[in-house]
């Protein structure tokens, strides 16, 4: 859940293990069922604006009250309804879509998934999980040729002042990650880290995913991280978290580093006189403050188009997001633009397309900011924010006219940055061109309005 926490706090796993252990010991003494740490309840709590662990406490308290005081009410719930919920949950855990998504990560991931699933159905959960782990170890031993190599997890660190280079072991796999994790977290903060995998023979899915989490945290704490050596590996799939195996020295590398999407985005950047970066970026610090990403994990940015002007900066990027938890979790990509580095203060607000449900919800809970002189704009969009006076001052006629002309955009302003997106998916070539034009026009109109206001003071 640490990845979904909007406040980016870190859990104390030892404390959690101790609490669950004591709780299960007491449960055993009174003959009740054991309990485990569950991500689904916490995910639901965060989605409903919960901020602390007290939300889980109250959930347990309400369950206790129902069981002790209102048990007769629970008996009215049809068992068929509960069975249907279990069947639905089971289907989501092993739906055809899950098999496809697992296969996209890598063939070996599908093998582990099928092994665990089949053995669990044939025997029980513990044996199924053990069988899946055993198959994973066997595959990785085959790939590196030695179990001893998988267990070694020592990092070699070169500290050159502000720049620290970290060389990973011959095998970067789940068996040695906990040891590596401890060493990574002992590295000094707010430095320039270079994580070098050039001599690593095997990098598995678990390890590279956790390295990505470490990079996000390190960026968030004010540091900088670069990955090196991955180009020397052959991935098992096109997925960013695919297993990677070091290429033999005699192998002829004949791979295109530019996908068709990267090629047309690079061509757009050249036409618009902007800089294009094809390399994956794990620095998402300019995105995590936006409410849009609450309950989501930003895995990385790619295909970045960037320009730095005198009065503002503009960045376009495709994002890989993880949303949901457990059986509801899914990865998907969207395209966004971010405006930042303004020299003056911007009010915080959210502007999005107004639908029928938004109109009903406004009357019950929220208060949409409407403009009587711009009925088209007010009917098209829902505009929300706390400082209504500052927001009205921001939405001058030229900005209102811009969004009346180019409809369907969502804009969020937070921490003096503007997030702009059109669809919750990747944009086509024409849509990218339009998004960049809207972002630039919006920035120029904001600056123009600010300059006019300064002259009138």
C-alpha cells in the first residue's frame, strides 16, 4: 500500500508482522480464525479519502459490533449472494485477461502463474505457492547455472562525492533482493546515483520492479537516479518489468531502439522545436502532487517532449500507471502535458468535462463555479476549487474561449503546476499536436493576463 499512499509514508513491516503474530496467537487461544494483512480494505479506504490506519481500526470495530450486537441482521444475507461474490472475485483473480496480461510480462511469468494456480486447485494454497516459488527458482538456476549465484546479494559501491555508482551482483533476483534492499537504503540521500547492471547476468521481474520503487522514493527525497547497463540485456518481452538476461559477447545487436510511436513523437518535437527524450524516466516528482494520480502508482514516464521557455516549462509524456489493488489492479498508459516553473502564483482548481452525473452530484455535494457571461463554458465544464475569487480571476475571457474552442480537456492546477490531459489513454499523432498547442496557448494566455494585471496595479 506504500505505493498508493498519497502522503508517501513507509510501512514498518516488522511492526506489522509483530502485530499480526500477536493477534493470531490470541485468535488461536479463543478458537477464532487467523487474520492476515490485506491490501483490498486499505485500498478502499484510500479511495474514500482515508488518511491513517484508524480507518482499518474502525472497519474492524464495526465488524465486531455487527457480529456481537447485530448478528441476527447478518443472517438475513442470502448465502447465494455471498457465494456469488466469491465466484466473481475468483473469476477476477484468474480471468482470461489476467492470463494475457501475465503473458505480456513474460512467458516465464505465465509458467509461474499456471503452476501456482493448478497446484493450488489440486492441493491447497500453501503447497500451490511453494510450487510456484520452486519452479521460479528452478528456472532462474537454469538461466544462471548456479544456485549460489542467486543467493549472493552484495553491492559494489563507488563513492565519488556527489555521484555514487552502484554495481549490482551477477544475479539480481527475488532471492537476494532483501539483502540488496537493505544496502540500497543505507546509501546517502540527495545524491546522484548510477545503478549499473552491465555485469548482472540475470534480472528478474520482482527485482526490477522493486528497483523502480526505490528510484521513485529516491527522487522524491531530492536525489537523482540513472539506470545503466540494461541495453546489454535481452528482455523476455517488451514489458518494462520483463526478465532480462545478459547477452552473450558474440551476439550481434540488431535492435531498433525506436518504436513507431517514438519515431512520430520525435518528428513532432522537431516540427515544434522541442527536445525529445526516448529513454524511460522514473523521476515523477512533478506529477505526484496532483489529485488525479491519487490511488495510482506512476511506474515511469516515456517519450518525453520538453521545452523550457523564459516564463514557463512544458513537458509532454506518456505515463505507465498502475491503478487498483490485487484482483482489480491493472496497468495502462495515458498521455499528459505538464506546465510548470511560473514566476507567479496560480490558484488551485480542477476543470473537467461536465456530465449528467456531475450535475446531479453538484446539487448534493460540490459547488461548481459558473460564469454567467459564458454559459457555453459553464455547461461544458465542471470547475471546482476553494479560492473562488482567485479562480474567477484566473479564468479570463481568453482562457475561457480557449477551452470553449478545444473541448474535452481535463486540467488540474496544484502546487503552481498545471496537468492537462484529454483522454485516459495514449493520444494519437494529431491529438498530441493539439495537446501541445493547447498547453502552449494556455501558458501564453496565463502570462499575458498576469502582465496585464501587473500593469493595472
